[in-house]
């Protein structure tokens, strides 16, 4: 799980997460290059990360579409411009932050399986 956290954290300049996958069969998506456009892929493509690519950014957006709601995706996008926010949310005792962080971690695990 730590590896998944670090993978997605790097793409968000600090973060990762989501809810359980909808399907039990996880197939690597990077080989089939999923087409997914949304707030996460847009932020990924606009980031200054050297490891970004259109293929990777659309793959992590596909993972987000499978595990995170739109409001959680918009919340996660903030990690690109404010990496410290991920740490604040992770350490928060607020129930809403704990729920989001649990979903975000699941998203990270999903993205690692699909895109890693």
C-alpha cells in the first residue's frame, strides 16, 4: 500500500486514494491505453512532473473514474498545487477527511494495478 501511495503521490505532487473497485478482475490498462478525461488527467498533464505522459495521465483518470466520485476527484486535484494538503488531510481527525483519505488510498491502489 505504501508503494501505491508513493506512486500516485508523485503524480499529484504529493497524494493518492479511492473506494473499492467496482469489478473484481483488474486488468492492466496501460497496455490498452484507456481514454479518460477529467480533472485528474488535466491536472496531471499540466503538472511539471518529468514522469507524466498522456498515456499515464489518462490511465490514472480511468482509475479515478472507477473509484472516486467527482467531488473527491476535484479535492484530489488540489494536491498538485499544494502537496502539503495531502499530509494535512491524512493526519486530520475529521470524519469527512478520514472518509476521503480512505477512498483516496483505495484509488491509489487501483491506479497502481491499472497503470503501474
